[in-house]
C-alpha cells in the first residue's frame, strides 16, 4: 500500500479493475498508460500492461494472488526491470530477479553492491556492433564437437522428443564452459520443482556455482512469470557480456514458453492461428533470439569481442520435425541438434542424429584440421549407414567391409558418453585419429572405453602430456597427416591400444 500511495502521488492517475481473469485484468482509467509499463495494485500485486484497448487497459498479472474487481490500480511510469549485480552468481532467481534459493553460501546476507537495474525487454543490438563468429564453442560432447561443431556466439536449437537426454546434454555444456570461466545462465521455463532442484544440485556437485545463475519458474507459477523467464535469463547474460565476460544462455524449453504465451493470448481473445498459437509468436521468439550473438563491446579495459551463445530447446511430439513452433525456432537459429528417439531406444547416449542435425556457422570457426576431420568423419558415417542397410539383404561381406564396420562400432562406442563426462576438443581429435589409424582393433568395447577414459583423465591432469597433445593438434593441418603421425608415434595414447595392423 505504501508503494501504491507513492506512485499515486507521482503519476496522479488511478484506475479500477473492471474484469479479472486467471492471469489478465482489464482496468478502466489510467489515461497516460503505455505498453510494457509496470502497474501496482492497491493490494500489493504488480502487473505489466500488455495492450491498450478503446475502453480498457489490458494488464498481465505477475503474482499468484487473484485480483478482484474494483481494486484500484496505479501507474509507475517505469518499464519492467530487474536488479543485477555480480552477487547474482551462484543464485537461483525467479523471472523478476528475486532470489528463490541461494546455492552459494557466501552470498547469503550480502548487500547487492554495484546493483544495476536493466529492462528485461530490450531492442536487439544492431549489425554495427556485431562481429563474425570466429571462435569455436566446445560442448564437451564428442559427437557434437566433431560432427556438428558450434561457434561462440551461435544460436543452436536443441530439439527432440521428451526424455531423450536433452537436459543432460545442456548440463554437459554448462560444465564444459563453466570450468573455462564462462558465465552460464540456465533459464528453466515451467519446470517441475524436482527438476529445478536437480539442476541446482548438479551445479553444487561439480563446484561450478561461482560461474552459474539459474533463472527458474515452475509449472505452478503464474503464466506472466513463466512468460518472462527467458527474457530475464537473456538480460542477465547481457549484463555479464557488457562486463566483458563470455556467456552461455540455455532456454529450457521454448515450447513450454510458447504454450504459456498461447494461454495468455487466448484469454485475451486474440485471434488464434495455426494450432491456436497467436500470429506474433514468431516475433516474440525472434526478438529474444536476436539478443544473442558475437558483439564488439566497450568495457572498462577498452573494446573487445564478447559473445552470448544461446542454446534454446524445443520439444517434439512423435519426432515431428515439421511442428509449427519448432519450425519457427529453426528459422531464427543458426542450426539445430536433433535428439532422435529411435537412437535413444537403441541405447545411444547422447542420441544425436548427425544426419538430421545442422550447424550453419560453426564450421567457419574451425581450424583447417578440424574442418577436414569433420568432413571425412561425416562422409564415413554416411557410408556406414549405407553398409548397415546393405547388410539387411544378407549379402556376404568383404574383408574391407568388415574392417569398416568394426571401425564404425569402435566410433559408436567412443561417442557413447555419460552426462557427467566432458571430453576436451584436442584429445577428441587425437582419440579419433588413433581409432582411424587402427588402434584398439582387437580390444573389447569395455576395455577400450576404460583406456580412453584414462587417456582423457591424464590429458586433463598431466600438464606435460596435455601440452604435447595441444602442440600436435596445433601444428598439423590435415586429418590424413595426423593419422599418419599417430600410426608412427604410439605415445600419443600413452602406450595404450597398440594397433595390430595398418
């Protein structure tokens, strides 16, 4: 009531609720109202003006409390903002930036020093401040880094059916980037409270809370708060971008966001389009996606190139890639990673389908070696699929075909990766070269995987060995040259997996 009186004295305008629905109210009065302006009800709730009608002001309620007819409303003259500071790292906040759980104990009780208020709906930066994507983005997932490479600043859609491992893949991305000092903002949109808790526990278990922020709304929260969640996550990412820090934003998932926006617009009696989604759903999502990218930013230390990499998520139904909302997201992103339910049912982890996945700008950030490797690996995987189709006819296999199928089995075993495993790019390249060159030919799959885990662990822990691998990858320009080299020097895998033939 105190805030209500302060704003009433300031704006000298008051309105009265004439109609009230689940998440919307229609107010008479407020002649100076503007869209996207915050209003305050006399009962303490806040709202956001969605549109101006001839007789009413349409307001989206941002609280769980029902607003009754006759309640007084006052303008604030301000757009919706959230307060952000460095202390938000390690926190879990709602879509208004209010902490709902602190996962970083040392932040408890701290004042918000250096707090900055930022509007959550901002115009995307223009082309004059954007830069070409030139730096690679490592997900830590072998099949993605080698076959569907991403660039820092890319917007890559993660798409697939429910329960196919998309969240696990996203958390691998967070783990890989947070360990490098990248700020990771995870937008959990209309998730179960249990799922939100599991994400928090993942951050704590892997000790990466210092570089992570979780923006979360549950399915029981008001539609208005759920709708604002991805905008808040992107706003926090922009705050750290302007501080000169690389940022990763995950929006999990945008299909749920579209459903909640559809609910709001149907209540508002907007004309429905295909599948009852409103006609402006493309604009709503595209305006958000365009805020990510690679930018030339002015910081305290001068101008520098800083990226916001965005991984939105879309959910399919029965593997329907032509769905309305998902197709729109495909059109506004720089490619997609497709999680195939059939591969998931076959036991592939992660079940990424490399043939239906696309990266539009990731390859331009690759070195000549990685570009050559990716081209040859993709060609081989296509050839492998043809061979497996050919086997269904019961044809006799030549020795060469048997070797190719055996190599394919070893590659699939290598690509089989648990969600708590991160494989750096350079050791990925070396391992693939060794498999290509004939290493582990007579090994059982389980023994091969144990040896490869040992190699990855040593690469991460042994500085001298890691430096050797990094120098090797840096100084070779073609995949064939690298394969020839590892055939001669078995120390690249620390003496493991000796080949039995060329």
